[in-house]
C-alpha cells in the first residue's frame, strides 16, 4: 500500500472516531460537508467537540475553513478541538497559531501491519474482549482514571461514557485487562474504511509499568490483522509514542491537536 493510501485511510478512520464519539451521547450532533466535519458531544468542553477537514485536494482556503469552524461553535457557545492533518492542513494550522489556539499534542500518526508474537501474561492478569455493558463500564472506569494524566477532567470523562450501551457495536473492539478481576488497563479499536484505528489506550496509575497497555494493544492489533485489516493506525500521546515505537509502530504523519476554550 502506498503512502497516499495510508494517509487517506488513516484520516478517514480518525474522522470516523470523531463521529462515533458524538454518537455515544444522546445530545451528540454531527454536521458534515464535503470538506469539513464538525461534531458536538457530551458538553461544552473542547475535549468533546471536534472539527476535522475531510478533503485532501485544493479547495476552500484555510481562512474560510477557520471561519466556518468558529461560527459553528460560537452559535453553540462551546469550546472545541481541531485535528490538523500535517500533510494536508498547513494553511489552517498557520491560522490557528496566529490566533493563539492551544496546542494540546503534536501527535504522531503511527501504523503497524504485522502481528505481535504471543506473550505469556502473569497468572493474575486476564485480557477480556468486551461484549456486555458491564465490560464497557469497566473500560470507562479505566479510561477516566488513566486520561486524567493527559488533562481530561473526570467529570468530562463520565459524560463521554455515560451511555455504555452506545459503545457496544460490531465495528468496535474493546479490551480490558483485569488484575484479579479488577479492571486496570484498556484499549479500543474502531473499524472503518477497510482499516482499524486504536483509541483510548490507558492504564490506571497504580498498575503502570507492567506492560498491560502493550498487551491490550497487541490483542486488538492481532485480531484486526487476522480479520483482514491491511494495517492498524493510531495517533500517539506524548506518553504513548515511545512505547509504540518500541513495539514496532512506524510514523507516517503528524496530527497536531489544537483546542479553543470557551471564554
């Protein structure tokens, strides 16, 4: 698969993850045009409302895109985030810098197309694929605790995952690692556009440094490749990037993440 195909498929999977996050909440809103996706999620926080460009071809100017994004969220009196595709959105990113948007992360877009070898886990650790709401509740608990390290307020996390039944979908693969039946690590995979994307990888603070997140990621990557996905993509956090590199993921672009906070 050539580089352009990888970029296009990874972009589309990221956009689908943004749509899915809006669908998890009964008040979620999705507005989409040929070149722009705008969503509103659980509350006014920029951590739940996302904009991402969809078109790789030359079209509307960066200033036009910026004005449409700001207008959409101004009408809703909401903060918001913008996912930048480093390979396609240079003009828009330049405007965000000029407007002093807050750069949350310069996330590497990374991929892997080979399975991981089986690795024995300690006897007290079990990785389970989520098939019931109780498993989603455990996944949510791990995620809310672990993402506080990245600045996600727990009350916002609780709103994002307030409807566990909405996460039980055939194109989601959620795994949770349990230590003596206590949920301690988790990861989610979303299938779309012929590939799979990894999201919401985390470990509760007291269980870090044991390779549990790597075990969760390995499990969902191997399942995805076995099901026929040509590769698995992710956007790495500052904590995750060095771990993923050691695991064998390779970087193919960057996805800077900017936030605007409601004033």
